[in-house]
């Protein structure tokens, strides 16, 4: 289209060329040059406003046609496989060679998880896998998190725009497990379940902290359960896992879903409490959080806390494996580095 006004004609030529290069073509309709033309209309003499405005509207309509045509053309393009190891245009001789599937192996976290679950299975625990997306009800409300708790803030927890949450702990499954196995209590059997799963946290990354890692939750409920049962259970597991006698200790802590709550530490299995770089020369390694299940959490699942008590714990699987194999950096697990993974093949 030809424009009578020279200024509009220049903007039309500029924006028509620009729209071809834009990936998001709709942004051209918000171009500052087009907005400036609209802003100019009220400043013109009344006799000129009509023709000037008509041409500006015609220009916008023309750009709208180009935007819609570009969007339709984009939809016709073949999809891109973002997981492909190379672009289809890369010459064959320059394409990276795929790794031979015959030399593949189980990831060290998964092989160690199998061993961990085997130990707990021999101790009478069932296993239920956690979720990688959950809701506010299971993540906070059923776990006795009060309104306004810092963990509910979106700067502390990963949340989607639809309101779903990437769980920061496998405790998000605790309510479901208590309800699922509640019938055990009526048949004079305990609720004894471990819950492995991937969790996500807003962390400052370093050798000991990663935003994505694996955690193991444990839940046990029956009549007359106390903290001694909790400590004995964890000690038995750890001694079986590290294949040696260990000392353990607890110190008071706070979690909304347990009362009382503890931090659980074990004597360093690498230096026998003499002090080394793994335990920061303290002789002890803080391993996980635990405690007796809060009465409110039991009530939410329909379990009478006057009749039943229980304990729960949650700890990182990555940290257990790091300690066992003397791995110096937790980020190796998610790096995809073959030189690291081949050590466990």
C-alpha cells in the first residue's frame, strides 16, 4: 500500500522489513514507531487528524496481516528435536558419535537406591515413589505448615504458573501414605513405608548443595511408638548400609510436621571420629531431619493421635552415596559427565 504522508510511508517501510526478521512477530504491533504515530494524532490540526489517523490505522492493519501470515508459516515448519545430539545440517563426518548402548550402566544414584530399598524391605518397610509435581494441600497444609510460613513463598519454593509445586521434600507424600495404609492399624499392623523421590529447592549451588537431588522419606506409625524406635531404626539402617558399627546422636530442631524434632548425626565412617575433610574435622556428620509425627498431621489423615504415635525422617540419598564413595562434589550426579559415570559401570 502507498501512503500519502511521507512520515507514515517511512515507518511502514521500516516496520515491514523488521517484521520479517522477528521470531515473535506480534511484537511489531507494539513498536515504538507505530505508537509514536498514534501519539502524534492529537497534536495535529483538526483538519489533518482524519486523514493522518486513517493512514496510521491502515498501516496497523497491514502489519496485522503480515503478523498472521508469519504465524501461519511458522506453524508449517517441521518440529525441532531439542534432544538431538546434532543439527540435521551438520556434515556426517563432523557429527558426534553416539555412545554404544552396550557399554551403558546404571546411574550410581539408582544402583545405591536399589540397595537402600532392599535394606528397608528386609526391615519390613514398603516403598512408595514420590511425585515430581504436587499441590499446596499436600505440600504444606497436611504437614501443619502455618499460613505465612517462609517455605510457602514462591522465592523459596519452585512453583508453576498453574499453582503446582515442585516438591522440596518427599514429606509431600506423607498424608497420602498415612491414608493409604491406615487400614493396617485396624488390623494390628504398623504403617511402615519409605518414600524415595526427586526434590527441588532454591539453593545456592556448591560442592554440597544442589537444586535437584533425591531424598528418602520414612514413616512409621503404631501404638506406643517413641523416639527410641526412631533412633534405633535409623542406626540399624546406617550400620547395614556402611557395613560397620556407628555411633549416632540427635539434637533438637524444628519442623512443622514433627514434634519433637531432631537433627540426626552419625559418627564419621571414614575417620572413626578422629576428624577428616568429610566431617569437617568434627568427627560427626549431620545427616537428616527427623522426629515424632505431629498430632495434627495424624489427625489430618484420620488417625487418632491419642491411640497411635509414629516417627518420620527425611534425608538426601545423594549425600549417603557421596559419603560411601568419597565423592567430593554433589553436582557430578546431574552433570552427565561420562568420565564420572564410567567409574561406576
